[in-house]
């Protein structure tokens, strides 16, 4: 879900630097470390585990309501 949410932020035009604060909030919310996300990446790519953009957007807004109107 974290990677799908990051894709939503980037598609909305947010730079990598701007999206870092939201990435950190997502990581904390899901109790994940960057190493855990990186380790899961190959499996996600092989098995199509990324959420749809609408699902990821809804998840982002649930966790970070301040993003309403920005994504």
C-alpha cells in the first residue's frame, strides 16, 4: 500500500522531496521500515500486489486528510 500511495503522490505532481513527509507518516502508520518495503518490492512486482490508484488515494486521505484537494 505504501508504494501505491507514493505513486498517487507523484502522479499528483508532488516532488520526491515533497512526498517524503507523507512517506514517513505512511511508514509509521503501517509500522514499517524502509528496509521492509524494499525487501517486499520484488514480490510485489512479481505478483502485482500494488493497489489501484483509487484505493491508494482513499487510503492516503484516510491517514492524511490534509491531502484533500492536493491529490
